[in-house]
């Protein structure tokens, strides 16, 4: 049985870097995270109980790995890292046994029992992946995926994993996103929502974000928005859009009702509505010129917070739209409970609207629900005259898409100009 020395964070990374530089053999890096049993121990029995529980988990891990050739480090008080060599083909099996053993045990502190569980993320360190930073980030992504699965699990990420590639792409994009927000590289486009049946004929448009490169090339911001969501700064993007729309409307005679997308991060921010009020007051902005769009997925996932935010925003005088209805797993019971003005039908149903009965029935149902609760319906991604005729026949109130109106430049924060 091998004696394992527990390294601190700095020592572990030094050993990892050394291994990557001098050893060409395949290996794996595993990140091991302890669940919130430590919080429970601290709450019920004090800090000493928490410390002893963590130490007990550490000893259990060391004992469980003692027969293997490993480098073991303590990264944070609740997170451990293992560099395992010589077992890359069966690493997931070995760590699953360790997880099962620990998750079936209990820690006793002065007669009170606690049940810590561990979650493990594994990345494969092959001869093609020799950068320690890359390998460790892959293990972090694996741990994130294991955590999403409910904890107490093992998840392995391979170097060619699509999720890892997206994560690294977002991570690389993050400084560009922050710089773009600071340097006003993102410009506002607007796409009209055209009334197609009798009723409200006021002009409406959705604000869409675009990125202007230093060379002046306009591009879609998909990677930037993915990075914003991945690293919890999408709220900053929301305020960037609102701030510059307010600047545009402050000096422009424009009677269009503009819709702005609201991210899940903003929905979860308890001060979001107050900050909107402050921004509107600062710019002298009439709230009835704004509509905030919250996706059904976000509203369903954080129902109470979304409902509270909607009530607060309605009290300010803005309008609300429930966006992307019908995508993912919809909780139909919540639809009438949201105090919104518009139901926006997700565009994934429109390409097959003419050929698939199911898509037509979904569109009819959402429009019918809107009428039943005195709301208006909007169909997006309208790209042909036949689609437009069909949703008009169904009774949908507004159409949005390239056929009814392409996005056009509204406001460039760096130049203060808009498209005429």
C-alpha cells in the first residue's frame, strides 16, 4: 500500500505541469467535490464538525486510492484533485467504486450522523493534450456535468467532447465579450413585428444585438451570448441593450414599441426592476415604449421569481411578452398565470407549419390560449408568403421574420447613428 501525500493547490499544479512536460504516458485528472453535508454539519454542530467531516472525507479518499499511482491535492476545502497514471482505460470504473463506497458510508460526530456524498469529474490527459490548464479545465467541465446529473456521480469528458469545445470557446470569448461591452462594440438592430389581423396596429419591433468588429464587420453575437450565459454575465448584456436603447429613444421621435430580451440572470436578480426604474427615470424614458421578453423556459424554471419580476415590471408601466412558447418542456398550467401582454410562438414550429399537422395544432393552441386570456399572439421566423397566409388564417396577431421585415441597424453606440 502506497503512502499518499496530500498536496496543496500550488503544489498539485506544479506536479501536474511537471508531469505534462516530462511524461508522455496517458493519464486522467479527476476533480472530486464534497456535497453540502459539510454545510449541514456546520449548521447543526458547528465549525469543528464541518472541519472533521471534510478531514474524514479526505482520509477516506486517500485510503481508497492508496493502492494506485496517484498525485493527490486539496484544491479548495471541499474539492480534491487526483492525477492518476497507468489506469486511464478503467479510471471511470475505479472512481465509480470510490464514489459508491463513500456514498454508502456515514460520518458520526458526537452521536449525530452525517452523510457526505462525492461527485467526480474526469478528463483524459492524452499525448495530444499536454497543456495542464486545458486538462484541468476539462475536468472542471466534467465535474459540472456530473453535478448537473444530480451529484453523487462520475462523468468523463474526452478531449473531443463537443461540450468541452463549447466551454473552451466560451471561455476564450469571455475577455472579448467584456471588452466589447466596455468599448461599445455591440450595436442594436431592430426587426419589425407586423400586424396581420384586425386589432392593435401600433408599430412594434424586437431589439437584436449584433457585434461590430474593429474592422467594421457586423456579425451575429451567438458565441458572445453563450459566454454571457455560461459565466453569469448575461445581466450585463441586458443592461447594455436597455441603456443604449434609452439613449436612442431619448433623442429620437419614434413611436415604436421596442421589445428587449431578458435573461435568466436578470430574472433571478432581486434588484432588476428597481434598476430599470432608475434607468428610465435617469433618461426620462416613458415606460410604455418598452416591452420585456422573458422566455417560457426561464419563466417556468424560476416561476416564483419570474412572476414577481413580471408584477414589478407591470407596475412600472412596461409591457411584457412570454417568449419561445412551445419549446422544451412547457408547463401549460402556468401560461394563464403570467401577467403578460403577448404570447410569442416559438419559431421552431414555423418551418413545418404547412406540412405537419402537429406544428399547426401547436400554433393554433398557443394562439387560442392567448385569445382565451385576452392577450395577443406573435409568430416569429416567418420566411415565406405561404407561412404568412397560414398564420393569418389561424388568427395570429403579429408576424416577425425575414419575409415581413429583416433586422436593420437602429443604433450604434460608438457613432450614435441609426439607419434611416
